[in-house]
């Protein structure tokens, strides 16, 4: 019974992640919520079978690094384009406009 709750949470947050196409911040929040549900699922399964929690700490570390990396990318995106819309960065002109390569590098 306790394992089905995190599984339902994971499915709900995966569905939310697939449906959110507007803002990058919404995608990051849905991704962190999905990672939290994976951590809850793993915590319940380790307490149920009384195994060690080394993998739990590794997943927790991965979630913290993922959150920091996502926040850094979001800040960089906001500095470059001024908004966090997914549609504004989905074109190739966005990548060409915001490239930090010099003119000599582009000509080659």
C-alpha cells in the first residue's frame, strides 16, 4: 500500500512534466517533484526490505546537483533571452543569436 503512493506521485509528475510546455521554471519544478517521488519510493522500499541506504544518499545528492544545475541554466536563459518560455528557445535562430563564438569561428 505504501509503495503505490509514490508510484502514483511519479506518474502524476511525469504527466505534468509532459504537459507543461510553457515555461522552463514549470518544467524544473515538475522534474524536481518527480525526483522527490522517486526518493520517497526508494525510501519506502529500503525500509520495507531493510537494505542499506547508500543509493538513497546518492540519489539525494543527484537531486541536489540537478536542482542547482537547472537553476543555473534558468538564470543563464533569463539573462540571454529575457524570459523563460520554451517556445523562445526552440528555434535555431535563438542558438545563433546567443552563441558566444567569434565571427572568425562562425566563418570556419
